[in-house]
């Protein structure tokens, strides 16, 4: 099957509502491996015709496999692509990002971030800062930060993963190792007391581990759905993590276990509105 680059999905899915619907479809397949069209109609409240178009688009992108009467997970696409993650736990991620941004020291500082919607939001919250050097392997973050004249931006080399739009591999790792990083802000697919900080791709994990090893302080930003979760590859042990910023939906038992490992826990409050 010939697939178009993931970037081309956006013109066909300009509606945020459609992006959220596609993300929900992939999320269902991530946990259940297969789903019928009838089940999707019940879950998402959309018509069969609408969902058939979504499934056809996602199948064309190689993100799932259409079946007679539904779809099944594509084994090579275990993670939800970056372009479909933006609306997932959106309010919580913005609050998490704002809290993490307040933890970045003032004055000249070297800040490293990996890819992800929450780490991207951290930098958006820091848009007013001067003297900040941003080191990243994420293409979308580098492009956004480069447009801010206040930031000094360093982009790593490496092979770009289509699902996360992150540069990974020896070139990216060498860039991080050559830097004296004050703070690393690490997005993750899972964090637990048993397995540390994890992600879906082993190459991406090694690259992010190089960032962690080069940093004096490491802050993990993760919405509550990631707390207590374990995915394929370890990015860092909890002994390498200084702070975890999450939201009230996180499992309290998992948070207690992570805290017992020496990680400072920061749970954001929903009392203040996002618009404030």
C-alpha cells in the first residue's frame, strides 16, 4: 500500500472536531485492537457515513487497517500521531504546562524539551522570556520557537519519526550530550514507580535519555492518564527525575509510589480557569 506523508492528513481534516474524532478512533484501537463500525457509532455519536470517511482517511495514512464492518489496529502504529494529540486532555495539559513554565529559573537558562503537545505548551507559556536557549529534537517546537526573536533555538540532527515529528538516533543523542542543559522538560507516554518514564519507541527513548543525562534538573509533564502507565521503552529511571507535574485525574496510589521514589509531585488545580 502506498501512503502519503502524515503532513497531508491535515488538509483533509481541517476541522478540530474531525481531528478529535480520529484521535478517539485510534485511542479505541490502541486499547482494544479492533472495533466495529456499529460500536464506533455508539461511542462517538457520529453517522456511519462520517465514520467510514474517517476510517478510509486513517487507513490511507497507514494508521489503522480497515476491515469488513470496522477496523483493526496497525501493529506498526502503536502511538497516536502528534497531529492528532492536540485535543487530548487539552485543558489539563495547558494547566500542567503553565505550572512547569513557572518552575524554569529566570535569567539566561538552557532549556531542553522533547516533542509533545504539553512540552510545546510549556514553551508557549514562556514566550515572553528573554535569555532562554531552547534545545529540542522536535521539528514543530523548533519551528514555533524560531519565530520568537526572544529565544535562541538549537535543533538537533537525526532521523525524523513521522508519528512524533522528532529527530532521533545518534546525531540527536550527540547534540544533547554536547550541551550543558539547566532544565529538561520531558513529555512521556507513561510514568510509574515500577518502570520509570517510558515511551512507545525505543529509538526515541534512547534520544530522550541522552537529554535527561545532560540536564541538571528534569521535570516530567504528564496528564493523569499517563500516571501509572507503562509503555515499551524506558526514557529515564525515577532516580533521574526531580519533578512530576500532573493533574487531579492521576491515580493517587501511583502518585504516592512515585513520590516515595524521591520525585516531587505537583498536581495542578482546576480552580483557576484556562482563560484567566
